[in-house]
């Protein structure tokens, strides 16, 4: 298992981790298999989306905020229920395909760590399974 | 494959299944790998979230209800379209990492069966793949 | 890895790909394992849901549209931010269990390619890992 560290800079932020995940795949020695990217937090998640226009990231975060406003009335006394709910909607893991020793992503895809209650230092776990042949 | 059985007690409920999933991982004999938790229903799902304050579970369920009200006008005659939609948003599987024969979860994380059209008796499938070494 | 091709017919559409995924599992020769279905696009996703009443598919798509209206005001100049956001909510992969050489699905479940910015020709990648024994 490879452990990545991500420092986020604001309450909500999408940080590309494609390069670090790709490196973990290469170092695993697995040629044909799958790669699981797992976020061990409850107010952050991981998603796939567009790597080109940064406005897409902006629109994703602002619409999630419209759907789950941080200032909504919630019971949880820490006041960050919106972050928990967003992480449930986005999910805590993505499963990717590994082919010829490399991550298979669509042309416009990046893997993003999704911060919903930052800024914080966060962890991401990467596991590759398959055959080295 | 291990089959778990979950009895839910209300229409919407989050039931922790972390212990049963952990046991399935231990019994599999796999030391390094991944664990897939799969829900074979269409009005229930599975999610990762906080294991400490039960208010977080309450806030997640009540906000999902705000986003997808059960009484919304839908076409499906069984009247439970909201449950189908919530299960799509939450998802039907989670993929977890197995290290040294044990499930790797964040300190505050539990695995929850998410009931959206109960009370019912439900099934959860668990599959562990990897190496026993 | 098996590559499937899906032609969609409208902007938003759920297309069952269960048969093609099942065939890929059978051809892989894997008897006990898991199957990852991956969508390499950023305005489409993949989900599990009901295979019986087509009104469920209608209700899922129309409620997603209510939650993320295509005509919402967004920054991204291509004008399809709603499709990006829906794909994030639904997800880009599903992980299924393979038992005795066949896909394990619930009685009412199908695997659906979820188009949110069609009509287009799309790709789906399928990877099966596990043991042939």
C-alpha cells in the first residue's frame, strides 16, 4: 500500500493526484490489474473529472455547495455535516484499471482528491492488485 | 464470497456492518489485497462515514431526504422511486484496502449499509481478493 | 481489458450493458474474483439499478435533472457543466463480484451506462481480476 499526503488550501478544493497515483502504479510492478485509491477521512472524498478547463472544478464545487449548503441547519455539533454529506455523494474510493504497467484514464480525466472541510493535511491510500506478467 | 444478512428497522437507516466485514476479511486468509462490499438491491446502498457522533448519520439521512423527497411526484407505480435515486447517489459498492490481513479504515470511519425502503431483511456480499503471503 | 462501445441516442439516457459485461466476464476465464466496469469520459458514468420497470430509469434521470439543471448558470464555456456534475454524483466505475465464472447481480439489478451529454459514441472498459480455479 502506498500512502500519499495532500495539503489542502481552502475549505473546499479539488486537488489533482493523478501523478502520485500513476507513480504508485509504476512502483508496484503490477502490469495487468486494478488500482484502488482510498480516502480514510469522513469529510473528504475522491473523484474522477476533467483535467482541462479549471472552470469545471469550480462548477462542480459550487453546485455541490448549492445542493448541500454549509450553513444548512444540521444537528451535528461540530458544524461540518455538509462536508460529511458531500463525501457520501462523491464517495471515498475510485477503482481504476491498470494495463501494461500504467493507469488507464480517459484523455480528459484526472483523479482528484476532494476536500470539503479544509484546509488540512490529508492522507490517500493506493493499492494495486493484479499480475506482474 | 461471504453473504451477510442485515435486518433494518425503519424506512431509512444506516446500519454499521464494519464488524461483519472485518470478520469476513479475517476468514478469507488474504493478507494483502482489497475487499469489495456489494449490495444486491436497488433501493439500498453502502457508504463509508463517521462512526462517532450518531447525529452525523441523522444529518446524512435527513439531507438526502431533502434532496430526494419520498413524496416527490414520480412515475414508477410502486411509489419508491426516491429510494432508487438515493441508492444511485450513494452507490452499491465500496472497495476497501486489506493490509496484514485486516481492513484498513480511517480512525473515524465505519462501513454502513444504507436502507432507503425498509424495514426489510437485506443481503450484503463481501469478496476479498489478493495474496495470502 | 475488454473495450465495449455504446451508442447513445439522446442527451441523457441509461443504457443497459449487463449482457456485454457478462460476456466479458465469461471470456476472461476468471472463476472467483471481481469485475471493474470503468467509464473513461467526464460527462457520463455507470450505475447499478432496476432492470424491470422503465419508469425507474425515467424517474432517476428526471430527478437528477431537477437536482442539477442543464440550464443552471455555470462558468464552464462548453455549457455542459451539469453533465460533469451528474457524472461525479453517479461515479465512473462500479465494482462487481464474480462467482463460478459469472457476474453476481441482484435479481432486479442491471448495470447501466449513464449518458449525460449525448448523443455520442462512448467507450466502457471492463477488467476482471481473480483466480481461474
